[in-house]
C-alpha cells in the first residue's frame, strides 16, 4: 500500500468502513410487512392486480412502481476513477457510492449495474434490456472510445433519459465555475481558452463552452493541438472535437498559452509547466482537474492566478460532479425528459453559477449547499418543457414546483 503513513491509514480506514457496513446502500420497504393482510397486499395475491393493470397500460409503471424515481448506474469497470480497467466487481464500491449520492442529494433510488460487457454492442444490449425497469440511465466509468458511441446510440432512442456523467457532469460543473470566474475577472465570452486533454471530461467541457458561446478554443492532446488537419484524430473517438478545433495549423502549447485568459486541464500530473502560466493574460483563470494529483501543484497555480479550481476536496473551488448529477437527473425524471441536449446542460450550469454570489475565495458552490440540486433540477425541468423534450408535455410549472418541493427543494 503506497503513500505516507497517514495516507496508508486513511486507505485502511476506508476498507474497514466498507467491511463494517457491507457496502453503502440497501433496499428498504416503504410499507410495514407485519400482518398477513399487508403481505398479501404487497405481494401475492394482491400484487397480481397491479401487474395485470401495467400489462394493459405500461404507463402505470410510473405511478405504481419505483420506476419513475429510479436510475441505473451502468458501468463495465473499464475506466474507474484513475484506477484504469479494474473490472466489474472492483467497480462496485464506486458505483455504490454514486448510488448513495443520488439518494442523498437528489432523493433518487439508484442501482449499481456493474456488468461483464465491454463492447458498444454488448453494453447497448444491456441498457436496452434494463431500460423498462428504470426512469433513467447514468453511464459511468466506461472507456471513452466505447461510451461516446454508446451514448449516441441510446440518447433519444430510449424513452428515458441517458447521461454520461464523466462527460456531461464535468462539463456542467466546469462551465458553471467558469461563468462565475469570468464575472470576477471582468472577462467575457471572447476569452482565449486552452483545453488540455481529449478524454470524456475534456470533450464534455469543450462542447458546452462552445455552445455557450466561448469559441476561441485551443484543444490539446498528448500529440499537440487538435486541428482540422490532424488525420489521426479523424480516425478515432477524438473526431468529435474537430467541430470545435482550429481550422489553422496547430501551434505548440507553450505558444498557445501566450495571452491565454483561461486554461482548463483534465489530463494528468505534470501536464502543465510553470513557465506556461507566466505567459498567460492578466486576471488569468486556471482549472486543473486531474485527481488526486493535479496537472501542476495548486500553490504554483496560485502564484499566477487568483481564480483557481481543482478536482481536490482539500482545496478551494472543487470541480465535483456531485454538485450536478443529482439535480440534473431530478429535473429529467420529474418531467420525463426523453433526450439530453446541450441546452439542458447549459441551463444546469447557469443554475449552478447563480446559486451563490461568487468571490475569489469561493466561486463554486459547496456540495453541501442544498440549494444546488434544487436550483439545477428546476432549471433542467423548465428548460426541457420549454424545448419540448419531455414525455410529460402537459405538466405545468406549478406541478414541477410541487414535485421539486417534495423531493429536493424541501423548506
């Protein structure tokens, strides 16, 4: 077990805690099963009438089962945190944790589905097979080259919402943080932005920044700037970034950093050099999102910028997906959204930004600010209805508010 003695002890404590509770989630009945009548009503023979009713009208599943308030957390364990391809069983603690966060911050029942299926076709078959049992599907910790195509195949073709949190959740938090950072820096959407990394998180960040109106983007992977001339990019999953890439010949990253207003990196430790930060514009904004070790130490980033965000919980302004996925799914479930569009995600980012009055010390809300999931769910639900992306098209704004008060906007 690597690390300092303190770090090793923390790791041991985590293992012991999981052993003590045998995981982090459980299923509890909503009704007491303490009489013969209750048992016959909840199970046989009474439950047969409910099943027969649903067989005649599948919509009744939303009113008579937990389907409308449930999410499948689907993973193959191929890209878990920074641990790599560790497999379905080893991915379970992470997916259990995700399910616990869904419940705590969104009042959503989530079930971890860690499966031994790894191709796009296999995972698509799993998702379609279980979709009838859930109100939504969250794709989690799946290899980028697989999950991008998987999302495209599922989004809008199922009658329930599908979200890829590593991509969409990170994009929403980063954009929300950037909106507030720009206010503090006195900058607008014309900023020069350098994005380092070309995985799921960077793709999610890039597409949301672009659709928000930030168009002066310079995107880098390990081989250099991604441009329209990169033949290798055209032949792999990174081709999705070509829409946002420069049409000019690429420049070295140290050149792109000259006069850059913003750098956002979702890459690896060491991906940013201190000399690059010296070349940035005044009132620079630096987001280093690699976790647990950022691309450059936090203290060095702070030498060159007051507005710094990281992926670490022990530093100010953490870009943490728990800020957004419970609220996004809460809003999607309540109006039964059928297709995720970037406009919905941008509405979530704006709601996150507007939840607090930003300062240089805190321009990202705390995960424990209970107004966050409430505001995000409201923004997502209202935007989805306005854009006609919902199955429950007759729902009113008053009904949406009533649902939110019941779940995440409790006074």
